[in-house]
């Protein structure tokens, strides 16, 4: 399955999460590290959901980018 992932850059770290899988997040020193850690975390998170009889959500989140011009 492919899930949309949100990447948030902070002052000293990078966070990543998949909105369709609540509670599964990762933080790294770089985008690459955060995405690698999130990928690993998603595998284990989904595995635990299945072990506990929970339904794994289908990917439904989409994203688009829109450009806006700042008001003067």
C-alpha cells in the first residue's frame, strides 16, 4: 500500500507522519532519516494493528499543492 506522508521541518529535526495511520510518527535529523524511520514504523504499526484485530485503514489521503501570492 502507498500512504501519503506529511513532512514537517522543525528548527532542529524533521518529522514525518501518514495521516491515514493515526499515531504513527517519526522524527529524524534529516528528511531521509525521518522517512526511513517512518517506513519502518509503519510496517510495525500495521502489524500490531492486525495482531490486535484492528482494521488497517486504506489510504485515502491525497494532497495537492496550491501556490498563493502574499498580500501586499
